[in-house]
C-alpha cells in the first residue's frame, strides 16, 4: 500500500513484534510505522477487543489509537523518505581458528545448528564433500526463503550446501541428494504458527547405493543416509535461508519434533506391488529422484477404525484417519508392503485406483467444512476470488457432502517398511515437487 | 535481543548474529564473540560459515502522510488472521465515537494471508486515503 502512495499502518499482535520489525526492514521499509495490540486477539469477546483498542500499544506504551492516527498523519522524517540499496552481510567466511569443541559451541550459540553435535565444517571436510558432485563449488544452486512469500529469499552455491552437509554428518555420496533438495528452494521449516513438518521420498537405484533403509524401521533412526540427509535439509533451511529463528523467521507455537531430521522415506520398490512414487510422477524407474512434501505431521494407523477385523479394509482405515486431517494439506499414506500387497489382492492393482476410492469416499458436510479453522483462513478468501471448487462449496447447503480434498491428487501413497506386520502411518502432508538427483551427481 | 529500530539497517548490514541469532521472544543464548581462545594443547581448526547469501535491500520511501484524518477515508483491511476482523470492527466503532469525521470502510482481503489482492489495492488507491491492515492472531 505504501508503494501505491497510501499511508498505511500494519496492526500487529504483540507476539509478532520482532518478526514484524525485522521483516519490514528486510523488505526495504525499516521505519514502517507499525502499531501493536496485545496478543492474542483470536477468541476474545468484543468487550475485550474494545479494551485493547482503548488501551495502550503494548510496545510503545502509548494509546493505541493515537499511535494509529499518528502513523497515518505525522509527516515523514528524512530517514523514512530514504531510497537506495543496502548490502546485508551474513558474517565472515570462516570462524576460528579454535578447538573443534569451542567452534562447535560457537555454531550452537549462533543458531546455526539443531543443538546436537555437529561435524565442524573445515575446508578439508568440505572439499571431501564437494567430491561427491561434478558441479563446481561456486555454482549457484538456488534460492530459499524462510517461508515462501513471507521473507526475501537467500541465495546459495554448491559449496554453501556442502558446508551444511558436512555439519549434518553426511557422506560425500549423499551430496547429490542434498543438492537436488536444495535446488527446489523448499524449506523444511517454514515459519507458520502451525509448526509445519516436511518429508522427502527417495526413489531409484541410489537408495541401494547409499544403503538407505527401506526395510525394518524404515522411518526410524537406523541408517546414516536416512538420518543425515534429513538433518542436512534442516540445516540448509536454517542457514541457507535464514530460517528457524524463533520470533523472527519461525513462529511455530509448539514446534515439531520431525524438524530435527524430517521424514525421510526411501520407498521399498522391490516389495511394493505398485509403481514407485517417482514413476507415478513421470520419471523412469532407473532414475534417481527425491520428492518433497510439506504439511503438519504424521500419525500411526493403529488408531483408525476396523483395525481388528479379520479381513482388513485398509482403504477404510486410511479414510478414517484422513477425516481428522486439515484440508490445508493433503494426505500421504505410508504403508508397509504387506498392506500394499493385501490391497492389490483385493483389486487395487494401482495406487491411482486406491487414491480414486479414497477421494470419493473421504467426504464431509459443508457445515463441518466451513467450521474448520483452515477453511476460513485459506479457502474462504479463495472463494471470494471466485476460485473453484471453493466458490461453489461456499454456496452449497450445509448438509451437502463434499470431498475432504478438492482433488484426488491431494492424496498420495508410498510403500516402505520391513513387513514384520501390516501397519501404516498417515501423514497430513502435501506433495510439492519431484527433482532429479542424477542432475546433481 | 532489544531491537533498536533507528539502527536497524546498520544492524542488518553489520551484525550477522541479528539474522542468525536470538530474539527477545525466543530467549535463546546470546551469540558468543568470535572464537579464538583455544585451550593450550588442543589443535586449532577453522570452520566455514554455513550461512547463505542474503539479498541486498532496496529501500522504499514511505507514502506521504495526511496531516489530518478529518474528512478522509480510512480502509480497515482484514487479512484473514483469526480475530483480526473483529478487532478492526472495534476500531471502526472507535472512529465513529471519537473521530466521526473520518469515514471508515471495512474490507476482507481476498486470497490467503500473504497473497496480494490487486483489486482491493486499486479500490483503496482510488477511493481511500489511508489504510490499517490487521496482521496476526
């Protein structure tokens, strides 16, 4: 609005003070006149909100409405009229020299780690990592924002990715996977108060070359590549995108334990009766591909209905858990091969056939849909823009039934695990992109 | 961390710890000084900086202020954060009670939180004089 010549004051709740002040500066308006209110305003009765309005700005201590009026009327200072470019530094190229222990503590204290022990990224260690790719160290890899659209993106090179890969404990042969992930520009963290989680599915022969675990305990801490590739994605998201700074670029109220090393899934292609995930996305089976997801997290399937029946109808169990997921993100079923084989025997000979059933049979009433928190924040404003199916859904009667997700493609299936029992987990995660790993070898 | 807005650009330019480190809300440990005091007998090494490259900042001049709101139209923009709309309606009520010469227009922005609404922006530019935009829960 300011760019259009309209004097504006953002009205921000107290909890977002640092984020607001820093973000307007990063976007070129360091003196933007922000007015603050107590936090939260959500769920407060009108009389409480009126007291906020008639009370003081909790940051300045001055009457809030005077702050608003002044923000719009008091003439600009010379600083507020400034133009030009400001260069921003991210520190020296090296830290030290010092002992590895002291350096490690320095990385922790400056928010560059996950606060677990790291490998100090010496020039020698980074050179070894760089040997894992044919790409030059100074080649640009991509840009990543702490949250897409909310913060200006940072840039990074092959070498900068390598530094983070070393810190995470990756081996050089894992490096092309990380470069592919980094080239996506997709952060594993984001900044939402929801405390987002991320996942990556890895397909192709590289799973065996790296000795990734897709057998017993596939999602657990039982293999170096599974563990450290996911951890490196976190460090990349923190360091290369300036993400994960609580109060500035991270606002997740509870945080998310999956953020430590993300949900890394090597698909058990040999034991699955269906096409591998990357083949579904148009790649050849012999290609190495990483596919990224983001959303809220993952839950065990044991809580779904019908788990004790003699002839399990797994599709109904999947659907049962989907019903409690937010429509803000899609559904990802992570199924043991035993489940996939059972479903195939019952007629679901492709993932697509199963997904189609799930999309048609996971439904909700319009009344329930409108009552969901995300619908008001995301779908209703889309309906206001005339976007479908939201515009139609918001015109339908309350008792009409609509799909839980707009598209069948909002649902995905991946097969992994050691076949010790027929279990699954269900994730509220949306597929975003698949990237060739081979291009980064 | 206490943010001094007067110095914020120099802070962004000169202090990487501000971008990489703690905030007042997070109550993280304060960044240590650059290391260099190794204990005797331990081998010293150098560690590379894992941070990416931030973009340069293009300073944007703010819009001229109005001097007074008398007879002006102020748009109250609900960006969709829960509770923001109700707070703006209370602000609208305050203007009616305390500054009745100010015309207020309440609008819900189309599109999710951070998404632009060009039609509304044009309306405000054409018909309004100032805006208050509610952000946060």
